[in-house]
C-alpha cells in the first residue's frame, strides 16, 4: 500500500503536525516529515481525529433494505468520519443467532467502508421472554460483545438480571433501551406542556428513569456491565451520576439530536421530529450537554435510524420513529459542545472514538494518533459552515431533522487502516 502524508493537521485540535501513514499503520507524527514517495494531503490546519466509532447504528439489513443496507449505511458512516459502527439487532430476521450476526459482520467486511460489529439481541425475537443465544453469538466469527433489544425495553427484571449474569462470563455488556412499556402506551411525544397543548399522548420522563434506576441496581447486584442507550432526561443524568458515585459499572450515551433539538419542534407536526426516546425540554438538553462535558454521559452515539420516505411523509400518529444521524453527528457535536466551549476536540475524540471503542471492545479502533497505531483517522474542516442538504447523503434514507439548518464543520477525509474511504468530501 502507498504512503500518505497528512501535512499540517491539528492532531486532536492541538498544534499543527504532519502524520505519515505507511500501509495500514501510522508511521510517524511530527513536524516537517519527509514526503518522498507519499501522496500528500494538505490539511491546512484542519483537525485530525481518530476514526469515529458509533455504538448505536441501525443498518436495517437483513429485511429492511428499502430503508438502508450495510453498504449504504457504511458509506454514510465513512462520510461522517466513522471507521467502525455497531449494528443494532432489530433486523428481519432479528440478529438473535450466530448465523444472523455473522451475516451482518461478513457484509461489513465485503463492503469495506467501515468495520461493522453486530450487536446481538438480548431476547429471542426481541420479545422479552427468553434469552437469545448470547454465548453462541459471542463465540461466532462476529465475536459479539454488546447485546441489546433496542427498539424495545428488556422490561422483565428477571430476564435482565439473567442477561447481565450471562454476559459477565465473557466481559460483555447489555445495552438497555430504557422505556417502561406500560407508562408509554400510546405515547407520541415528551409528556409536558407542549404535549398537553397539542393533545398528543405524553411520554413521561419517569418511563426512562425508572428502568435506568432498576438496571443500575441489578448491575451492581450481579457485578456486571450495563450501558444506557440514548439517555434523554435530566433525571436520568442524576441517576447515572449517582450510580457512578457508588462504583457501579454503568456507561451511557446521548444522541446528537437530544443535544440540540427540543419538544418545541413538535409544534410543526412534522414527523421528522418523531423519535424514540422523544425530544425533551430545553432543561433536559442543557443537562445532557453538561453531563457529556463532565463525563457522566460517556459517549455520543447516533441512533442512526433510517426510514423510507413513505414512513415519514404521513400524519404524525402513523409515522415511524427515528432520524438518520451518521452524516451530521460530528457537526452537531461541534455546534453544541465545541463551539460553546463545553468540550475540546481532544474530549470529542474521547466521547466519539476512544470511549465507544472501549465500551464495545472494538479492537484497533479508538486508538491514539501516534506512531505504530492503526491508521483509522478522520480529517475535519472545522471552519466550514453550510446548510444540510439530505439530497447529498450517502444513506439510502433522508429523514434528517436538520434539512436546511446551517451547521459547522465538514469531514473531508476518512481513512480505514490507511485506505481512504472519503477524499475531499467524496466517497472513494
């Protein structure tokens, strides 16, 4: 493989340096590196980060290829600066056996835009009644370490306890979709002033918080790891903060859209704002930002949830829940966290690469930008400002809440083990 010299990049937002890639590895990082025989990329003060890692992506394949495929989803990931994504299990058939997770894993290897690590279902068919083949999925070629019924909550406390006990044997983690189902029957949006005024069924914060409280206590009881998916309320933040203060092995994620958007958006009745968990209040948004900054929330995860046009271009009550997010995540984080002074670029690298790779045991990802490390990298033009145009997305779906909104930052290059997957903003 050829050599690549990235010249004048701000590594993790620091002083400009040169980074030399030789084959699949970073050969050197320093000033005035030689470029003989190397392809030169003039970074001109752009920020160089380790390749981003998304612990929560829906690739839809197998079964819903009208929404997304592993190919289109990983192309979207590369466009957003990601070199690894974890694919959720709510496919058709459900990824609850070794055979299905291996299928998804092999599709990722064949397409090559980023590494795809399947997430296995916790229960058979996501039905919450019987544990899925957790051990077999872990022992498969896919080497599954993260298990989730995302889209549905593991609401049975005994099943959740057994899952936590089971994955403890091989260092796995259960990622919980915290939603008490009885408290959210018929819910359409966040329960509060706006839902009351609009007459839409309310989704109370306690439906999320009660499950998180139960599960951190279960994790403490069995001495296992639990991860909280798409945490969305100020109360949830306080529970996780308390759990960490007790030494409970809990991690949590926040989505970009919960860092920016509020339930006020629902006044438009535009189904693009319909998502699970729902958009919350301004108070919740500010609490989530503070928690991400102080480390109570460990990571940013996209919950990239593509849907075909007809599932969103309809009345609110009939619309599917979810938003695409891979191609806009870093821009939203820059807008809400970096440009506001809440995070440095080095801390963004932690929340969007180092920490998710560590939680998911993603080998070769979330590594320092230094000599001898895998050349999984993303280059960001942080000075860029532009309006979001979903027509240019690599994703098969267009259900973004940011259409027409001006956001900062643009990923210009992504390298997966030294191979360019994105060059000058265009997929290779």
